[in-house]
């Protein structure tokens, strides 16, 4: 499968919710030029997390977005991160 085909399949999932790293994320963008997807933490799905500084004092929110590489090293399949993301699909967007 070509890189363009991988990107097109993921574009159908924009707006979908996914369980990834123990949290719910929404796929918000497929960036073909840098071979990545952008995820946004779902604010309405769980309480917000507060990050603690080195002294254990909460002082700011953790990052609300995350980007993942789409292609594996060969460029012919999805990266391991994308495969884990797709396993956690809530099925709320288009299908591939």
C-alpha cells in the first residue's frame, strides 16, 4: 500500500474517537507532508489532568494534542503507534 493510500484511509477517520494510552483522543488532522496524524485529547470524555512540577505541585495542564507517525519504516504499512490507535477505535467516524 502506498503512503498516499495510507493517508486517504486515515482521512476518513477524522473526527473519530480512539482509546490510546489510557485516554480518549479525537483524530483532528492527517498531515501528509510530514506523514503524521494529530490527535486532540477529548475534554468531555474524562476529567482534565493537571501536570505536577518537580516538587509535586500542580501548575499547568498537560498537552492537549499529540502527533503520531503514520507509516512504518518501509513506508508500506502503518506504524505500530497507528495500529495501537486503530485498535482503540470507537467506530464513530467513517470506516476503512
